[in-house]
C-alpha cells in the first residue's frame, strides 16, 4: 500500500504548496520565451527565405496582373538591409552577394523614393543594351521575338482595357482585353511573353553599357513600363538599378483577386479569386 501510494505522486503538503506557488511564474516565463523564439523565427524567415509582395499595376503584363500576390525568394542575391521587413540604418552592401541571371523577375527598391518595384533583368554589368523599333538589342544582336496569339486579359474591377488593347470575348462568355503578344528569347535560351502595342517614344533607346554593379531592367508590358529606359525619378523611371537595391527574386503567385471582393462579405473573397493563377511559378 505504501509503495502504491508513493507511485501515485503523493507529496508532503509543504512541498506541493511550494510547487503550486511557483507554477504561474514559470508558466508565464515559458510562454514569453516561446513568443520571443517565434518572433525570431518569423523575422529570420521574412529576412532570409521568403517575403510577400503585391502587384499594384499592369507594367508586367501578361505574366503578372494587378491584384496578384506573390512571394519573393530573399536568398538568391544575398542579404542586405533591403532584406529586412523594416528600415534600419545598417551599412550598405550585401552578405553572400550574387548577381541575377538575365530573364530573372526581380524586386528592388527604387533608387530615389525607396518603393518596391518589380521588373525583368535584361542587361547585366558590362552588357550593351539598346532598343530599336521596340526590339531589344543586346551586345549588338537583336533579341529574337516571335508574334504569338493575343494575350486575353479578363476585365474586372481592378483590370481595365488600356490603350493598345481591343475588346474581345472569352470562351466563357466574359469580356476581355486582347493585347498584341510576343515571345522573346534571351541568348541563354530563356523565353517569356511581352506586350508591344506599336511605335512609342520608348521604342527607340540609344545603346548604353551597363556599369559594374548595375542592372538594366524592363517591364514585360513594354509600352506601359517606367524602367531603365527612363532616368531615375521618384515615382517614375528607375534608371540603371544598383544590385545592392535588390530585395529578392519573384518566385510564386500565392493569391490573385479581380478586385470585386468586399471585406464585409467573406463569400466574395472566394468569388473574386483568380484560381487559375494561384500556384504559378515565375
């Protein structure tokens, strides 16, 4: 009997009372330490691994649409103060730096106003880049592009039919905007789709040499993109983008909405989703 009683955890009243008194402090201390570790883990993930971004414009059509939510990989180009989810007065430069490849879709901070921009890398340091008749010329050779079927962009509250597009019908009976689309192929063989609506002032750009540590970037919607063809000004062009301004490489569309949802109607969140875009790799 005595052995069985001890095996059930009986203890002298004084000892039991002491443990009962200590439990609340130990419990709150453990919970606080858990929150600290959780915060560190989230910050490390946000800084070193992935970060969320939204697409607020149509400069990267047809690949990215207004209302797309994507995640960007933070590690491919090194870690810097731009990797942090908040601004700290840290030194410039990158830890474990690496250069993008031509064709990468990159997120970077605007050199003047610091806002996040997304464009495609066309020219690397040392490359000679020009635009003639809307066609990119890289190191003296025209980048091949082929006319393919029009891009049909469904109309919605956050996506209209901009200049250069024509109204059309989708297979489901809805309305869409049809844009002239081309398949462009870089020297390394990477291909992607671009839009080109015809002759505009930005279709002629005199050859420049990309300086060391800089990138020449362009939007896929060539006639509606303020990119390296334009000087760096707040809210306008970006000029030659310093590699130290890179935030990450666009990786995956995790959500997309046509803008018709309302916060007060949860069912509308699902009705507004562009389900066919979710999960697309970039």
